[in-house]
């Protein structure tokens, strides 16, 4: 894949030691006055890319679904009078064609659209020949391949100005976030597509103002490109997502509170210290791999014994015993229980796969 999105040309704010780029604006364009006043206050902060929802894909009918095409002249006015670039969400080809009439600069594809390859292909076909930057939010479910597939479809349509927006993932169960960040997914996206800019959307991850700062800081600590954040002149009166929006003044405070760290190491002393510590990590990782290999050999031996004695693979009592013991140890060793639970579930699943293969290998040979 090829990319040529020049962020300097995009002219997002970047005046805090090299990071972050900032794209900000209200969840929804609600009125001409709200759009203009929010834009003025953000422009005074040095923010030059203004985001606003025009067509709002809501979970249930009856919610505010945006002002639609009526809002596009308001955004063009922001562009003409304040010199800001404008970004809006598009979900179908008609949105693109309508937005181009009003000189919209940047399109983003929302999470509910990214999840469907048919929708992405329709948009890619409609965008052929466009030079506008296209930002793609992660799909609502934690599926990296769907996200990658969206970029591949757009890239095959000749679109090169691409960027990702990490906005968290839906999760069924108790969580403090509106959408769980699952940082490992955008990190893996960056590993596979290292030249692709990645913005974090703390508003949709948090779902509430008091969590914004910690999410923003983590994005910066991971050296992501920038922030794609919601700001409204009167959040409490917003027609959508009011709990997660902040005023431009409060956004300034949040940005000023960020600690921006160096992405590269230049000091030889620091390099040498990191190198020494990383060698220790490498040695421990080698030991972990050896231990896992030994554990799986024992799991295979157990599988052969179960097969010989006609015993099922999964033993619920034994699994509960493992989980309970290891989660208790996690607390003793100052490890996250969530982390330990994930590790041992992955180990257990691999053990089941190996035992299942042993259980069925004779039948497979007979059927071959």
C-alpha cells in the first residue's frame, strides 16, 4: 500500500514539541451560530482543522440524526471566513457528492460503516479520482482485518491520502469506557502499516469528560499522530453525545496538561541503558518460550491419556481451579488480573487445540 498524506500540508495544529496534531469540533453541526462560535474559539487556540457531524448514523431511530445538507453552507462559511479545513463523516456515496458541492476538505468513515465491506467498496468507488484526505475509524467490533480491509479497498481505488482514527470498540459487559480502547489493536495496525497516521478519538472511547485526559495521554505515550476530539461551545445543551464533549476552553486545559515525550532516543547513555534492559527482556522471553513449549508437551501427554481412557478434553473443575489460583497470584505479584486472565485463557485454548488434534488424529488418518 502507498500513502502520501502530508500532515504538514493538512496543517493540523502541531506546536507542542512535535506532537500532537489536533482535529476538533462538535459532535454535530446544530445551528449556524453554534458552528461559527465553536470554530472561532478553536481557531483562537491555533486549531485549523474543524470536524462536525452532518449526517449522524444513530443506533436507534428517533435520536437526533444531524442537520444533513442544511449544515453544509455553515461549514463552508467556517472555511471561507476562518480559513479552517473542514472534516465531516460520510456513510454513502450521496454524502460525498453533496459535500463536494460545498468544498469539504476531509472525509471520515465511521465505525458503523467500516464494519461492512460492501459499504466501504461503494464509498471507494465513489471516491475514485478524489485528492481529499480520507480518515477511517476502526469498526465497532475488535476486528483488525476489517479495518485493514477498508484501507486496502480505498487504496485499490487510487486513494493515497489515508489516515486511521482509533475510537475504541464495543464491549458487552461492565466497563468504565463507552468504547473499550483495546490499544493492542491500533498498535498492531501501526506495526503492519507503519507509515499510516493514527489519530485517537478520546471522546468516543471515554463517553464522558472525566476520562478524556488519561486517554489523550496514553495516545501520546504511544506516539500516535494526534487527536480527533469533540468540542462544543455549550456541551450540556448539545443535541448528541453531550457527556463526552468539552468547551474549547476546557480542551485547551486538557491539551496543556499533556506530557509530550521524545519519540526517538538520541542520548547515548539512555540508549545504552535501554539496550541493557531490553537484553534482559529478550532473555526472559526466551525462557518464557521454553516454559510454554514444555507446558504444551505435557498438555499433549494429557491429551493422549484422556484419549486412551475416553475422557473429554474440557474439565470445568480443573479450569476453574487454574483460573482461581492464577488470579490470586496476580494480586500477589502486582500483575493485572485482566492481563493474567487473558494470558491463561490463551494458553488454555492452545492446550485444547493440541489435545483436540491428538483426540482426532486417528480418525483423520482413517478418513485420509
